[in-house]
C-alpha cells in the first residue's frame, strides 16, 4: 500500500485499514506497508452462494500526502 501511494515510511504516519462489518480482516504491516490478513478468511462462510466473493476495505491516511 505504501509503495502504491508513493509515501514515505509508513511508521511515520497515521494509517488505518477499515473493513465492512465487525471483523477487521486486514491491517498494514508497520515496517513494510504491506496489506496483510489479521485472521483466517473463510470464503464459504462469508459469501456462501455469492459470486464473486469480494471483501471491501478502505485505507485511511491522516495528514498530507
């Protein structure tokens, strides 16, 4: 994410990843800026018969870019 946004090191900024629903499936690795999963994602449980299965999230960056 940090590379795609062409940002300086991520640990100097306030960045959050927000997912829909109660469970937050994604976060940003503090040193690398990689988007990582925070827990196992069970596609069959989340999407059941919905195709394609999509999990949406937003990356919120505070301050100037």
